[in-house]
C-alpha cells in the first residue's frame, strides 16, 4: 500500500526531489515546498508500519504457537533467526517511523523538530535516521574486510 502511494506520486507529476536518503533540512518545507515530499513521507510511513506489524506478527507467532512442549531452547535455527530478525526490525523501523512522523509534523504543521529558524540544522535528522538497518550491513562489511 505504501509503495502504491509512493509510486502514485509519479502519475500526479509530484515525484519527490529530496534524494535517496530524505535527510532534513533538504526534505523540509523550505527546500521542497508542495506535496511532492508528502507523498514520499506518507508512502514510507505506511510501508514502515506494515513492516513493524509483520515483525510483531512473526514474534508473537513464534513465541505463542510453538509445538506443545517445545521450549525456546529446542526451536529450530530458522525460527531463531526469524525471531531475532523480527526483533531487530521492530527496533530499527520504530525509530525510522518516529523520525518520519517528526518530519511530517515539520512539513504539515510547522513544528521545529529538524528546523531551527535560520539555523536549519540537519544534524538531528542525521542522528535519528542513521539508526536504520543499514548500520548492520556496514558493520558486517567492515567485519569481513577486517579478516580478509
């Protein structure tokens, strides 16, 4: 649903012009006025909400619907990997969703979470949005490069 909303913006000639990261202040109302970035924010919010709900569904299913008598220590490796991945998704996408809601409030209601008048610092946005799942990828690559 979020992907459909995001791609629907292209049909309305309202493609977002904020780059692939969406960092503030470039995604704020000062630099990108209009509804272009709003489609992006709403689409990513809906997609992130679906991902969070899927992670919760997987966690509850694995914990509550095991075979009778099966302990957590006796679960297969695939179930453990899925449970841990769902937990990590829940942590990372919750932070991303909060940052997107703050950006939405800045754009639609004129709040000042990422914009401080003429100082418009994107540092807060960089700190919040850098806590997304790509950190694990970079850490894994750095770990592999360390050994080879």
